[in-house]
C-alpha cells in the first residue's frame, strides 16, 4: 500500500476498516487457492495481501487504543472536577 492509501485508511472509521479487512481476508484465500492450482502468475501477491491486511489491522488497533486512552483521560478529568466540587 502506498502512503496515500494508508492516510486514506486512517481517515476511515473502524467499521469500514473491519469491512476492508474481511474483504482482504477473502481475497487472500482466493489467491492462495489460485497459487495452489498454479493459475496465479504473481507469486508475491500473497505476501502483499498479508502485509496490507496487517497494516489495516494495525490501524484498527491504533484507533481502539486511542479510544481507550481518551476514555481514561476523560474519567480522570471527571474525577478531578468532582473532588474540586467536594472541596468547595
């Protein structure tokens, strides 16, 4: 995948990324079957699809981690605000 493609993927939501990952998984299975049947000429295609799938999975995980950290940060802000109110 090119850098521009990765930037476009980072802009998408997790649902779209999950769909894309599922599509890539199906494509991987089809290409592997073609390789076994000696119909696929490009032997490196499996490698490229696996790498792209890993990049998509990484982006999905990054988004999950970012959500969790934002949630934890919001909780600590709420806790600080509530203690300030109690002290007043």
